[in-house]
């Protein structure tokens, strides 16, 4: 993710002020990447939550069985 941010930063530095349309396109591209990253992190968070809930259930079950 850090490499992607660095590449976007370099792309923004190389923009020429005479092309206003390019700036809008880069802003749209950046916002789409941010949305995709947010959606991906949401799916990842759901998976981690399910795994930790499963682990907590197993630990609780082991404590009550002893």
C-alpha cells in the first residue's frame, strides 16, 4: 500500500498545471482506489472478527470443560 501511495505522490508531482482535466482524472482515480481499499479492509475485518470469535468460543469451551 505504501508503494502505491508513493507512486500516486510522484504522479501528482509530475502533473502540469496547464491540463486541468488530468487533475480531475487523477482525483477520481485516487478516490476509486481509496474506495476499493476501504472495501477490501472491510472484508478483511469481517474475516478477522470471525476468526477471533471462533477462537474465543474454543477457549471459553475449554475453560468450562476443565
